[in-house]
C-alpha cells in the first residue's frame, strides 16, 4: 500500500494498474454474477417516437400541462443546449451518444387519474415488490416514505398525507409544479442553473419527472424520504429532476435507489438533483445506484451522467453519501456550494466497477463562506477490466477564511486488468485555510485473504468481507435500513452469497 | 492425526524444506525449534496451504486425508488451525463478525446449524475470560492496532473458539510478557485432550516449561536434524545450535 500525504498541493494524479495473478481466478468466479434486477415489466406505455427538437420539448410540457414559465425554462435550456458540446474531459471512453435515437417520454398508460395507491396498476406494484420496494403502506419499510418513478413519471408516493400534517411536502416533481408552483419556481435552477453543463442543460429542457420535497422551518422530518427510480422502456432516456428544500433549521434524510432491465443497447440517464439547505438546515442525501451495468463483455448498460449539487447557507450542512455499483458509464460529482458562514459539506462515496464498467466520480467542495468545512471520503473498488476514477475539486475562495477540508481517497484493485485513478484538484485563495489530502492505492491483500481462508472462510466471502471493511467509513454513513442493502449489493456485485 | 512423509518444498527459487518426516498422533504435543531461516514458518505455510510454496515431492496426510490437495479453507474447516507468527490486520472488519463468519463456515462444513449472534456472544465471552482478553479488543477490527502480544493472544482466543483438531502455533510466545505467556499457555493447555494435537514452533524453551511437549524436533537447514523428548529443548538452550550442525553434517547433507 502506498500512502501519500500532501498538504495544500496542486493537482496530482496517481495511476496504478494492478498486476497480480493469485486471487484473480476467485475474483473472476465472483464477478460472473447475474444482475438481479434485469427483468422487464410488460406494461403498455405511452411513448414519444424517438427524436429531439423543440417541438418535442413543447409536447412534453403540454403533456404535463405545465405553466408557461416552466415551458420558457425548458425552451431556454434547449436552445442553449444546441450550442453546447458534450464534455470529454472525464476518464471515460464511450461512443458518441445519438440524442435523436432516444425517446424523451415514456409512461405507463393509466386508465384514469389515480385517487389512491389502490388504483396503481398491479403490474407496477408487483415490479416494485420484486425490487424489494413495497408501495403498500401497510407492508411498509418501517419509517420510509417512497416516491416511485417509473420511466418518465412518478407512479406513486407513499405517506404523503402523514407528512403533510407536519407541513412536509413530498410528492413527484410534476405534482409539485401543479400544487406548489411558487416553491418550484423560486428554487428550480437556483443551484444548478439551466446553462450549467451539457447534460444538466439537456435535463433542464427535457426532464420528465422526479421527486420534490420541502421541509418547513424547524421541522425534523420523522422518516426517511426516498425515491426509487426504475427505467423500464427500451430506447428511452430518463431525465429526472429532484429538488429538495430544507427551510431554516429543518432536517431531512433522503435516499434514492435505481435499477434498470438488462438490455443490449446503452440507455441514457441524465438527472439533476438540487438541494437547498437554508440557515442551520441539514440535508443528508444517500444514493444506492444500481443501474444495469452492462454484461460481462461490456454490451449494454446505462450511461449515468448526473449533476447533483447542494447549496448550504449559514450553519447549514449537506451530506452526500453514495454507493455506486451499477451503470456502464458513471459521470457524477455530487457537490456542495458552501455559501453561508460555518456551513459544512460532506461527501462519502463507494464506487465499485467491474467487467467493462467505467466510473469517473467525485465531488466539488466550493468554500465561499467563512469557517466552512468539508470532508471527502472516497473509496474506489475496481475489478475485471473496469476503470475507476476519483475526480474532486476543493476550492477555497478568498473570503472563505478559516476554511478547512479533509480528503481521503482510497482505491482497492481486484485483479490485474483494472485501473484506479485519482485526480484531486485543490485551489486555495487565502492563507488561513487548511487543506489535507490523503490517497492510497492497494491491491487486495493476499495475506488478508489467506488469513480469512485459514479460519475457514471461503475466498469469495473473504473478498466480500475485506471489501466491506474497506468501505466501512462510508457505509456507516448510510441510514440503517439501507446500510445492509448496500453491503449486500457490494457483495452481490462480486459474489454469490454474503457470509 | 498428521503424517508428513519426506516433504520437499520450494519457495522462490530455492528448496527450503529438504525432506521432512514427522508423525503426530492424536493427543500429542510436538515442538519444533531451530535457527532463524531454517524453514519452520515455511513448513507452517505449506501445511496450511498458503500460495507461493511448491511441493516438489512428499505427502502429508491429515486424519487420513491428503492434506495438500485441499483448499486452505477446507483444511481449516477440517480442523487444521494455524496460529500465525505475524497475524495480519484487516481494517474495517469487526473481530467478532469475522470470528462468527469463521465459526459458521466450519459448522456448516460439519453439517451443524449456524450459531446465532447471541449464543456466539456468550461463547466468545467465556473464551475471552480464559484468555483474559479485554472486551474492547474484540470490538475492534481484526488485529487492527493490536499490540504484538495482543495479536498473539487473539490468535489463541480464535483457536479456543474454533476448537480445531490440530493446531500449529508459529512462535506464539514471541513478543509476550511473562503474564501473557502464562495466559497463552493456559489457553493452550486447557484445549489439550486425547483427540487434539499441537505443533508448537518456538525459539525458547521457556514456553515448553508451560506447555510441556511430548516430543521436540530440531529443524536445521530444512531437515529435522534431531528429535527427542522435552529435555532436548533444555539441551539446546544450554548449547545452542552448533552441535546440531555437527550432527547434520555427519548425516551427510547439510
Ligand atoms: N516465498 C519465499 N520466497 C523465497 N524465499 C523464501 C520464501 N519463503 C521463505 N523463504 C526463505 O526460506 C527460508 C526459511 O524461512 P522461514 O520463514 O521458513 O524460516 P523460519 O525458520 O520460520 O525463521 P524464523 O525463526 O526467523 O521465523 C528463509 O531463508 C526465507 O528467506
Ligand atoms: Mg518463522
């Protein structure tokens, strides 16, 4: 294991490709695992024909009976997008995406407007049951409210009434546009502007649905809020938009999960998530991303190109925790704008890539207010022929006196054909701030494996045990209910059973 | 229990074990002594199935099975325990979690039901007492940040929990203070019985005051140069290894 420690340095890059024969056959065995969520739901969908031009944007907006201001927002974004180029700076290799080949709207046909959950298509209820998500509140995951997004629309939101009693608004984005237009209008694009970047701008033009939550002043949301995203239809892009606002002193813990069927074509997922944490609010946002990663030969899989950003006002705190195991391509940098004095940003990440998966993920911590602090803990695990990059920016602005950052990026290599890369960028514009960066890259330790085996533990379980141990600092940040799920997922990605 | 027949083992480019013969019956305690680099740990690694050791010739039977053909974890599940000279740290993996996974793997192999968390805790507490292990240690990650002596005690704690049929303890006494030595020896002695055998690797006859062996062997340049009773350890302590070298030379191929 190489450990390096540098204080306030510029950017540096570590690139280590592993070479180790021994545990490779075990790892190979482990990695020959089927994707568990690859089934397709047979349901009649109402879809747009493939293709994208301004008329598609207009039709989409009409379909959702959107107010004029939102259509204007979309059109503005679309026109901007036409002038932009797809970014290619990430350590990712994939063919040019044909944006005309995808359909920009697909939704299960519904017979009439839903009055209650009982009217949700049983096929959909069954789909979510298969995914381990119960939409029937009586069989609920204890203390978790779910918004279920299926292709382009939200199909159900649970616990809506209970939450409303405390003034908490939790519904699909489309509902929010109709029901709370003022809040949406005020905050949409306030953290990720419509012109932010190629994928976010595309999303701003064609986003279909997503989740919306608002936590009023001083309210601590009594349950986990969660969104479960499911791509079902073929040749459809998913562009969801999530907006969470925690008013002064509010608290919410939010979780999103995602899966998709196994298909040979690559599918596009370009989401935008905006978090607004007003003074003294705390938003904890956790992701367990398990989009279809493609098969062992690298065919198919989701292109996950996501912009996630939070704005933290005075004394506010935003914590991102992500467990990224799926997708063929991951391009994702959940970030914090630490605008208010004393605000805190956290990023805890596990990114696991296998076979031909490629991930370029990390965070941006932008320190603007005084005495702001941020913590970055990134754990990358690469297996197969995958490439796994951490890319992070810590930027300390001139006025952010007394700011501090601690970053730790560890990579674990399983096998000899994968790669781990670290691209930390650090900018410090004042002298009273402290930035600390630690990085390590290690191969799975043969001695640790042997020690486990000598105690009777199979090599598959030993790897799972060691990988989970390696990720412990991140996994313990996840809400209890999901920590177990994430742990199992990491195991599943690599093996059959978890011991 | 364990029969080693003319075992020749290569590590890297060199032949390290040059024909070892050793027969250990149920209930017996054997000790191996020998200078640094004579091949003691190599023998332990070979028997436990660590990668990187090539069996040139010879065979090992363990309870009637061909030990060397078994995967390391199967050897362990069949009751072969190695107390490591240098136990490795596994960050982030809880000691108790690890041990329960190990115990359950062994139980499953024997066709026994898995032990639940509560029963396991009761069992573990009992063994912790035996080894006078601090409870906080077992709450930490496997060996992480343990002192040298704590690591060794943790090995014996694991052995006490897993109840192997045969235990090979590689320098279990090195790095132990006087009290810890006594505790570890007590732990080993409490496991002695007519069905269980031990092979102790040590440099110091003092361990053998506490754990009295039935046989002592001297490993020298990859061969067992001399075997005897427990008094052989005393003789070595007194005379060093010089005279063993003479014996080895006389036998013709040192
Ligand atoms: N994998 C290996 N590759 C090359 N040489 C090795 C390897 N393993 C062991 N050796 C060599 O074999 C010899 C015996 O080593 P071993 O560790 O078995 O000695 P030991 O008797 O246990 O010594 P000590 O008392 O110091 O623990 C040493 O010279 C060592 O360097
Ligand atoms: Mg040794």
